[in-house]
C-alpha cells in the first residue's frame, strides 16, 4: 500500500515510469527480475545499514543471549500506542504469543492512515481511501500462500485474517482506454507521443528525443543494477556506492555527479536545472527531487514492475476494512474491546528512576502503567509528546527532529454518473476510462479513477479528482480544512476547472454532475503531521538506525513505516511492528519456545538477519541482537 500514502511513494507514487532497465537485468547479470529479487534489494539495504552501523561499534553488553528453555513469559501488560495498522499488527503478534496488551488511540476511530471516506449521498461503492488504497501483492501458489516479494507480509496478513474474498482487482492502468496526460496546455492519451511544448521551456532537441523516462531511468538504473549484482554475488559494493551518494538529493546528484550514458545521445555533461525540472514534472511531484537520491532509487525499484509477478488488489469496502477486521479478530480472541479511543497521549516515561521501573503513559488525562510500551505514533507527532523520562539519547532526539515526512492530499468527488467511462468530450470522443490514472501539471496533478465496483451493477461514481504529494500537496493543502466557505468554494472551483481542462469538457458539464466533494490533508492533521516518511539526504545513515533501538531502559520500542526501509507502504509498518515485538522479546529474555512460536507464526524479517537463508540464526544470534549489544541494549 502506499500510505500513499508508499510510498509511494507508495506512497507512493502514481507516476508511470518506463523502467526497462529493470526488466532487462536478466540479460545483463543473468538475473530473473521477480518479486523475490525486488524484496531482496530492500532487505539488502536495511541489513547493510544496520550491519555497517553495528560493525563500527564494540559490544557494550554480553556477547550472546542465553534464552530460557521454557516457562511462562509473564512480564506484565504491554501498552501499544496507536490503533493504526502497525499497532494492530503488534497486537496480533502479542496475542498469538499469549502476551497481554492494551491499545490506546488518540482519535475517535481505528486505522490510522488506513482511512476510507464514504459519501452519505452515494451508493454501495461511493467511497475513496484517504490514505492507503492499493496493494501490489505477490502471486499465490497452489496452496494459496503468497510467494516471496516486497508485499508478502501484507498478503500473509490477509490470509491470517481470512480476507481473501475481500480482495478485488485494482486497476493501476485503465482496463479500457488509457487516461490523459495534460502538460503545458497539450492533452494526449497516455502512450501517445508528444513533446508537450518542451522547446518553450528551453529543453534542447537531444533531451526531448531521449525523453524524461529514459533520462531518469539512466540516473537510477545503474544503482539498481549494482544492487542486483550484490545479491547475485553476495557483495555490498553496489550498496556502498549508493550510500556514498546518499548525502545527495536526486536534484543535486543530477546537477553535479550524473553523466548521461552515451546511448542516450545527450551531451556528456551534468544536467541543467531546466532539464531536471522538466524530468521531475513528468516523473514525480514538484520538489520530489529535493529529497534523498536513495528514496528515488528505492521508489523506482518498488514500482519497477507493474505487472508480471505483481497482483494489484484493493479491498472491497475500502482499506478501513483491514484494521476493522484486525480489531474484530483481536476482540474475539481476547473476549473484550481491545482499543481505548479518544485518548491522546501527552507523556511517555519511566515510572521511577529504579533500574526495574515500569512505564507510565498519560493518555486522555489518565496515567496508564505498563511493563513495556510499543509506540506507533508518527515521528513528527511523537516529538510533541513529553518524553523527558524516556531516556532518549541525543542521536534519537535529533532524529525525531530531523527525519523528514512527505505531505499528501486527496480530494474525492461524488458525481451522479460515471462520465469518465460513459461520457464524451467536447469533440464527441468517448472517454471509456475504467480505472487507472491521468496526470497533469495543473494543481490537481494526479486523477485516480475508481477500481471499486468495476463490473458491478452499482459501479462507483466517486473520483479521486486530485492526489498530490510534496510541494503540490503543501499548496493544495492550504485550501483544505480551513472551515471557511470562501476557501471551500475556491477549492471546488479549482478542482472542477482542472478536471475540465484535463478531460476537454466544459466546467458546467462537471458542475452539473457533481453531488458532493470531500478533501483530506495529512500534513496538517495534528495526529499525523505528514503522510509518510520521505527521507532527505543522509537520513538513512545515522538517524534511521538510532530509532530502531529502544529507549527508556529498553522498555520503549518505536514502530512505524518510517522505521522500515519500505516507506509509505503498509508492509513497512508491518515489518517495523515485527521488529518492535522482537525487540520486546529480547528485552524480556523471552523463553525459547516463545521465540520459536514467534518465528513460526510471523516469519522472518530478512533485513534483521546477517544470513537470511540461515533458518537457525534467529534462535541464537540475529543481526538485531548484535545491533542491540553494540548500542548498549541487552536482555533484561
């Protein structure tokens, strides 16, 4: 999913980029590019980050952890802060291990950034997801188990909850006629050739001939190729090169280091600013290239295969169905309600200065005492919480301040008919669009056509009329949630006029068909303060590693998609929750049977194991345990 919410990104994350270099890797390095290889690159990145960080330190605790052979693991109640997918997944794991927990949620609903809005005046499928909306799952085998891939853990969660019948096709591209590209006043169907008036922007003929897709492919492709080479040859040379450039933004790298491959027929020189801006406009959102080059490389890999081994799905009823199903499952197992709503957290800390002190969380004006706390509060929001008694080190405190999140907005419009499928433009041409997207340089930037209700008698008449990220989202977000009629009217006028331009229809054509509109801005939401993690240059190097270790005498464990290497995706939150619970098991010196059950039920997270193919490693000496020892953390 994107929390895109991936990334992507995504969300994250909707731009269609031709990544032929990925599909041709098999001929270059004798590799089969599939979901497993894709996932392995992400794991390789996370594992290498932690390994290099840990290797630069000496052990500060015992050399190994001797687990108890058996007995009950009774270490008190674990407090989980946040009822989003990361917190609920943490609860599912704890429940399966018979570990007591409580979940505290600041808002009046569950789900966090899995949030579906349903129009009251609409029909069965008239809703849209304000956050995560699409799930590029790996294929399943004959037993219904998901094959290896980036989103395998998400698929396994669907199976665990018995949700397969709730998964329906998501049309990443239109099932019939493609959507539109509308740039610089020129309109074309996606796939039709046009320079979109690039000469007027001062773009020289060789760059226009090469095109934005081939240029950005040439920028990020070599990094991906070398990462695949690492996997094939068990090296880190490709990753080392990527990290040597992690201090660059994508824009800075294109301006000062990148030189085009001779096959593109471009001048042998760094790219000029006007060329970079032109490429960014067609490839991503405004300001995307000002973030870390590493993010752009990983984003390209995540979206490098929109078909083949990827099975795009969405959830019948919207993404909110996933957290709702998780809570129903937990309540049925525990025998009571598991989430306390409307309880915003104001402080998290140790109860006393004693070495064996438990934790106290002030939420909803009351103190809640726990043995350990798993916090899934988004990091920008966590910084507003009183952590003075949580013993964060200086690097962790700075990480909370400096780690960057990306903004995102969506505007959904309910119409009285599916004009994008059954209507015609001013020239009498049929739209015939079913699913997929359109792209523009106008403020709405991305239009997403509904996948819900396709082939149904009650097809969705709800369109995501604007989906924006980065600078585009910040600007559009200024018109959202103001509570003032004049700005709501301005937003409505802007949305409909932009839609009309993209689709070549009159404003009145859309105005007469509009029933309702709803908008959402994650950046200015006080409970998120951003849509998803979107790191700046150098953020991966030290700050990412610092928040993957606990605080408060190993009793406060940080969890969230920002603390995975799969930003803006549901799977990032799940992977981080896996690590958060494992951190708790290590801190409490859980018995070997409990740890074995953890791995049996919830699998392995390859980015936290020095040798992911060694199934015995997790029982004794994982990379995570080495990382904890060398940062001064160990079993209680």
